[in-house]
């Protein structure tokens, strides 16, 4: 569905605002007209009653008073109009004995209150509610009752407020006076946004340079800053991916070249012994290439934010199984693998990423640790219902100044004769970010080697894996 144009939304909004304002104006007008005693309707009744009381104080005979009041009745009827005779203000005059003396032809003839009642009150005649103002003349010889029905009041108010002229005229006059300036202001206000849109649409697909818009309105500056921040992060991400592809291609070139050479050696071998040695070297080269490809795929999956599947598991069992898997490789270098921790540590929501962390840390410690050395894996619960994993060795270690960079991709140790892809710790860092864990580095066993500690968070959301160097 196509979104509505801003001009259409503006017109509808102004119309709705006009309706709301008109309802408010009608309510205010009704309050001013109906307000007890001080409203316009009650004020008219009071003024009319005071004028009639002065006329009654002239002590005229009833017949003369009736003739005098006939002129008043004529004026009232003319003001109300012939069709609204029943809705005009009406009045009655009573003597002190309660006998009717005179009144308008549209007034009900029944007494409205006790003879002593004065002031404003409501009364009913023939099912119709009337607003009445009563007063006596100064000598208390004549009581004046001036009244008006609620229907008459409502019609009088609506005749002013709800006529076509009172509604359509403001709509035709006020609406353009309001809408045109608003449209002009909105158009001028949206000009920087249109310029920003044109600047973005004119860019080449690969152009991620910051947007330069010159002086901007303060409301648009945060938008441009956020867009520039997004472009910067995207540029850094693409740069990392380009570097990753370049490094991966470079790293794959070496084992593939070795495999190619070793395949030639197999083909050129003339004796079974030479062929067996060449085949063994070829298999080792293929294993290295296979390991490199597997690590590249695992790292790409981690950094692509692949879905993490969590399930209940026993952390102690996972660690022991990982140590058993690397036992043969550790025996080749005469390295002792040690597990320190509880026999069982059931933990909820442990994912495959944790297995990658344990496997890569143990493999890295075996590969870079010293021969006849030791690798100790420790699992410890924490008081905050969490737990930590620590993999420590007693090898040459990593200088404290280099530890912050050892989790970068293709970063290898400086030990001579050690083969590796430099991806193991990068996978550890990516997996820790994925599960929301925290990585610490410190000196290893006996102050030698390296110790990498993973702290499992109490809650994963919003916690990034961080590398903290400790001497």
C-alpha cells in the first residue's frame, strides 16, 4: 500500500483540527450562554424581569397594564419570528393574592413557585423544562415571572453556531489562511531532506564516504550523523571482509602448493619407500588444508551471526570429551592434559559455540605449549550463578603487549617450527561474542605460558566479549 502524501496528511490533519476547534468553540459558547445566573440567557431574563417590574410599579389598572404589555409581547414575537413564537421569552405578572394580571401569549399560565420564591430556578410545564427568573416589585404588589424553555435556548444557540454560514464561511476563509502558510513552511522545512535524498541517490553503489551537507537544521543533523555512523561501520565491515578474503586466499595458497608438490613427488617416486613417504607427506598436507578450510568455514559462520542453538548440557562432560579428543595430539608432544573442576556442572542453554571455544583453546595450548609440559583446564562456578572456564599452559606464552592482538585472524605465535592457520583464537573470540561471554588473558602455570579465561555471563543480551590483559 502506497503511503499517503504529506500534503494530503496535512489537509486531513487541518480539517480534523478545524472540527476539534469548532467543537471546543461550541462548548465554550454554550457554557457562556447557559452559565447559571451570569450566563447570557439568564442575564436576559434578569434584565427583562427588571424592566417589567418597573412597568408594574406604575400602579396601572389591570386592563391598562395588559394593553401596555401588549406592545412588549409584540416586540417579543417580532424578535422571535413568526415561526418561533413558542420559543420566545415569555412572562407572567401576578398580584400579591396569586391572581394572574397580564402576560405574553406564549407563556404557560400556571404559577411556577410559591409566592415568596424569587431568583432563578427551573420549572416544568406540560412536560417542558423552563428556566425562570422571578422577582417582586419594590412594594411587593406584583410578582414578575420571566421564563424561557430549554428547547428555545438550544434553538437560539444552534441558530448562531450551527448554521451553514457559521460553519462553511470559517471553513472557506480560515482553512486556506491556515493551510497555505503551513504548506509553505513544511515545504521549506523539507528542503534539506530532499537535498539529502538527492545526495544519496546520486552516489555510486560503493561510495561509503561520509555525507557532507554543509549547514543543516538542528533536527536533521542527528539523522545525518547516524547515517554517517552507519556508513563508517559498513565501510569497516567491508574492509574486514576484503582483508579476510585476501588473507584466506593467501593462506590457502600455501597448503595447496604443498599438496601439489607432494602429489608430484608421489608420481615421481620410483620405489615403494619413496612412494610411501611422499604419500604420507601428501596426506599431512591435505589434513592441514582440510583443517584450514574447516576453520575458515567455522569462523565465517560465527561472524555471519549464524543462529545459535542452546540446550541444557553438562559443562564438565563437554570439557572432558574435548580433552579426550585431543589426547593423542598431546601425547605426540608429551604434554599432560589435566582437568580441574566438578564432576558434573549442569548448565542451561549451552550451545555449540562453547564447544568451539574449548576445542580451539585446548588445541592452541597443545600446539604452542612446551614439550613435556602441561595444559590445565579449570571449570569453576561463580557466586553469581555463573561459571568460568580457564585453559592454562606452561609454554613460552605471549608477551602482555601482544595479547590484545592475538585474537585477530591469521595472527600466529612466534615459535619456530609450529604450523597453524592463526584462526583458532579468532574463532574463540567470535564464539565468545556470539554467546555474550567475556575473555580474559593472564600468565599461565607457574607464571609462565598463557592462561585464557572465559566468564559465562548471567545474561547474554547486550554483553560483548572483551579481551582484558592482566600481567
